[in-house]
């Protein structure tokens, strides 16, 4: 029983230390000077975020594609009805 309490306490202390280290490193990363490579990467990520397609744009594009497919389908149906199908077997 005593051994179990000790192992639980050690595990708790180790978890606390690791979490505090991670938090400290995150705070230190904000105060570090920005290198040119990091600035370029940050700019690239920002541009990618701007180019990301929103659900509204995706829905509008899907509706436009659906309308275009319907237009093609109607044109094919009209072409089939206007010209009779003939088979020339030679």
C-alpha cells in the first residue's frame, strides 16, 4: 500500500514538472527574436490560411458544378431527340 502511494506521488510530481516545462518553453518561444526563416514560414502559413476554401465557397462551387452538369445533360438529351440514331452495318 505504501509502495503504491509513493509511485502515485512520483507520477504526479513528474507530470507536474513536465507540464510546467512545456508551459515555460511556450512562454519563452514568444519572447525570442524572429529569425528570417521563421518569418518566411510564418508568412507562408498566413498565405495558406487566406487561400483556404470556406464552406460557403465550397457550397457555391458545388451548386455551380451541379448547374453545369444539368445543362450538359439537357443538351445531350436534346441532341439525341433531334437526330435519329442510325446504324450502318457494312
